[in-house]
């Protein structure tokens, strides 16, 4: 009987030690979650206001948190043009949705100026014909130009097109 008791205590001690070791490996004490701020921005419907770097939207909060947990960055929602006369471009909804962008009366990449009248539509497509088809389907208008080369928004993805207003 005495021997069984010692064996049980030994097994419990070994199990507890192994468990502590595994917990220590999984989450070292004092380690900060480098992606905590990004994950937090997904909560309380924040996932509806952020986009992936390719401009696509999240399906739900869990999708957003999972993306952020992998260290991925969110898309910049404000883009500065390197050409005179073009205000900042503000992405207000996911790519390939109607009325998803607006120009602002700021010229420093902050989108702090008031929005110019009328919303614009930005689509992602590999070529002019595909972009034109998307513009027609979304708003019944033709495609205009590539945002990065024609308008000088050099930090937007190279396949983003502006539909004519």
C-alpha cells in the first residue's frame, strides 16, 4: 500500500512538471503578444473597418483575428499621390464593391481633408478588359485608368483600377 502511494505521488509530480514545462514553452512568462493591437482592432465590429493588404474584406471577427495573429498587416486606407492636383485617395470599403473610394482635399497621405463630392469605385483586375467588365457589373460605367500609374498612387497594388464616375 505504501509503495502504491509513492508511485501515485511520483506520477502526479511528473505529470505536473511536464504540464508546467509545456505551458512554459507555449507561452513564456512575461512574453508580449506582438500582434495584440492588430487582433484588438478586429473586435467590436472593427473587422468591418479594416482590410487585408490586397484590399479584400474579412468574413467575420474570427477571420480578422486569425489574419492578425499570423503577423499580417492591414491595408493602408489612405493613399498619397505623387502627382500635383490629385488629393489623397481614401479606401472606404473593400475592393470590387461599388462606391468604395473617395478623393480628399488633403495632399499629404493623411486623408485629413474633407472628401471631394461623389464616391468613386476601385476594382482589382489583371488587365483593362477585366477591369472594364467589373466596373460595368458594379456601377454600369467603364473603367478609367490604373490608380498607380495614371494618378500617381504608387503604393496601391498595381492592379487597382478607377472606374469612371
